[in-house]
């Protein structure tokens, strides 16, 4: 990272600048310094210009260390990659270093480094590494949760995906006698954390590990002092941004608790942490809330349910104000404590933000774990049910017993695979089939031939390319494939996983279509035209095929009724913008009226669910 041109910012004489002003001054200096950018592998997702600024930021980190009294001690404690980043970058002006240092020395200004990183690397570019920083009030809430549930302080603390170190910094002050391990794959955030720790005088310095947490956790040869606490905010990386190799390594770290390939990275962090727990260990993690309900994490939930001799708490934050707006996810905290001599209940809290910015629970449930693990960890499934309601529920039948619930087809590139009427005019009829991308333009509750043709008039992409080896010799199909190659379609994530890349799956055509998201009413339609839905829709396929027309009509009519819509909303998650979102598993668990169940009395109930 050789410096090409050095730059200066405007003179600043007052080191007590507001936080926003300091961030602005550092950003201005980073833009002026023309350093060689960090390699793409150093901070995946960051653009060239962003990696150039991140390289310059190493000079600030190095300067902060060099102002200390024991410089070599700090350099020796840093991972090699972090030291190289900090030593080789040009140094900023002394007044700027002093300005930053004055902020880092204030406990109330620990978010300076987070704001710098967020300003340099935009939210979209942070998604591959899932880097979103923890608000201080959430950190306070988690620390209080830990202290309330552990009888003795941890001897060692692990901060997975440490970022700029909110959890590491708090652990150093909260448990000064503990050994703190800060683990992160991002050389820049780890270096920023290390520079802050060099500025502050702690009883013990953290041990910094430039490594993937999942690899680090499985490769450690010796155990830390007991008891251990794993506490942090794992990366919010979605499964679509994880390579097959990363997923394989993640599943190895999770052992028998490994979720399936649709899990995001944070769920793997949870499963691996649980897999590594010894009887004296604890874990407290801030996570996206989707794993509480999705099918891919059902094994993780069962394991947690069966940890009956560990204090277990689930804290679900209100969606009224999102914790991480840029990540667009609902948030929750899970705490699992050391083993205790006897079985203990699971506690479930709904948490809201108070006017002063702090958090507290608005409702709590104490749940006896003597019964079978519920299908999801939603509040509806976890809340104790009165005896008469339970008896009524036992007499009814869930949708999943009568039908298969499945997501629509994920093409990998809808702009290529979904075609309009004009685009299929000259294609061979065998190369495409009826499709439906959404139900917004459907009038009524029946997607019949007339309704499907009306979509064509509106210019909706209502045809799905379904190609095989016999089609590619056709001149027009061959030309289409060449155009797709030029646009990079074969390199898309899902396309890469298929052989050949254009051979999309051929699922059973569902009898009923339903939109999984709604701010008011969920759209439902009978699939009379036998269209293949895309993955923005769910399909419901009845198990019994006798009396199909009658049963389908009855079920659709109930789903669009007030009672049916209420059942759908009760099973859905309400997101921050007032949007209700159904997961396939939640849809499969809604109860069907007895009159509809009796219509298919010949169908033997089966507990099968597909995604």
C-alpha cells in the first residue's frame, strides 16, 4: 500500500470538535490521500474508491498507536495483516490525530469509528460481510441480560465478528480481569478496534484475531479459561452472498446443529457457538429474528428447547422502529447461560424502545419446556394457550397436514427467464410455460385463462423459459443464450449452481397461489391456468386429488375471508414498515376450519413441509 500523493486537510486548532465535524475532517483527508487501494479480498463488497479510502484510514490507526508510550507492545499484539495495513499507510496531520484521539477517549463517543466506516462503505457494499454496528442502548440491554443471569464473571470473552469493537470495548471495562478475544475477518474494522484499544488504558489488552470466527472456533487447540462468554453482533450476511465453500465450512463448524443452505451467516454463528458450549459457558448474541420461524433453523430451535438446564431468554425487539434500518431485518437477542442443577423455564420477552432511547420489555412469558418443541419461536407459538383453546386446536387440522406449502421458482435472473408475450412470439412453444410473478394485477380469486391473458395485455412477463438440450439448437434460443452470456446471466449466483445454468427446476404446479407479504390483505388466487409461480409467491398443493375443484374453491374462499386473513396475519411477522410477512412454515401451521377438513377426510394427515 505505497503512498502516491500526500494530502492535507484544512487547519484545525480546536481538538474538541463535534463528532460530525471530526468524521468530516477524517473523510476529507482520506479522499485527498491517493494510496494504493486494499485488495478486493481484504474487504469484500467495497468498491475501488472505498478500498482506497480504507487503505488511507490505516495511517490514522498507525498514528494513534505511535502516540502511545509503549508502541512496540501494541504492534506485537496485532495480527500481521493489520500491522501491515497500519504501518504502510501515510500519516495524517498531527492536529487531526489529536482531534480523533480526544473523541476516542470519551466513553460516550465510541461510535466515532463506526460512523467513519459507515460513511466510507455504504450499506449495500457492507452486505457481503454483513457489517452493521450495534447501537449503544442495545449493548447496555445485552450486558444487563448477561449480568442478571450469570453467577460469576466470565474468565474469557469472545467477540465474534468484532467489527470496530463495541462489545470488546465494553467487555474490557465490564469484566477487567477477563481475557477478551476480538475475532474478525475484516482487516480494517479489526485495525480500527486495535487502535482504539491502544489509545485507552485498560487493565488488559484484547487478543486480536484476523480470522473467520467459525474457522477460529474450530481450530483452537487449547480451551480458554472457564467460564467463557460469547457475546456480540454476528455478521448479517444473507445466504445468497455466501459461496458454496463458505457454507460447507460453516456447516462443519456447526456440527450436528448445522442449518441448511438457506441460513444466513448469523444463524451459523449461533449454531457454532451452541456447538462449542461447555457446561460453564454462556452465549448472548444479537441476531436477525427470521431464524425464530424459518424451517432451516428448526434443528437449532429444537436444540435450544432441549437445553432445559440452562437459563434461556429470547428478547424480540419491536418492529415499530428497526434496530438496523440499513439491514432491513427484525432483530432479537438470545441469551443461554451455564448449566444449573435442575430444569428451568424458557423466558420470552417483547422489547420496545423508551422515549429516552433505552430498551425494556413490554411483555414477558415464562414457558415450561416439558412439552414438545413448538413449530416456531414466534410469540403466537410460544405463548401459553388456555386449556379450552388447546383442546379446540387439537381437534383442528393444520394446512401443512392437508397440503404442501412451497416457495415459487427462483430463476436467478427474472429479466432473462421471464418473458412478455412479444418476447415469446417466435420462440418454439416447447421452450416456455405459463408463469406468474405476482398477484397484484389479478382481478378476483381465480387465475384462469382469461386472467392470464389479461396480464399479457398489460405487458406482464407471464411466460417462463423452460429450456432443455433439445431447445438450444433452435436459432432463436441459441441467440437468447448468447445474449444472456454477454449480460453475465450464467455467472449469477443461482445460475452458477445449476448444470446447465439455464435448466431451472420443474416443481409440481400448485393448486393455490398466495402472496407472502401484505400491508393489508394477503392476495390469494386459484391457479386454474396451471402457471408456475416465481419465488415472490408461495404455492399450496393439496395432497388429496379427489374433489379437487370443490376443495380448492372452499379453501381459497376461506383464505380470502376475514377469518382466513386474520389467521394469516396472526402467523405472519410484522416488519418495521407495517408490512406482514409469512414464512412457508408459518403458513403451513395455520388451522383449517373443520368443514374444509371434512371435505378431504379421505386424506391421511402427514406432517410434511417443503420449501
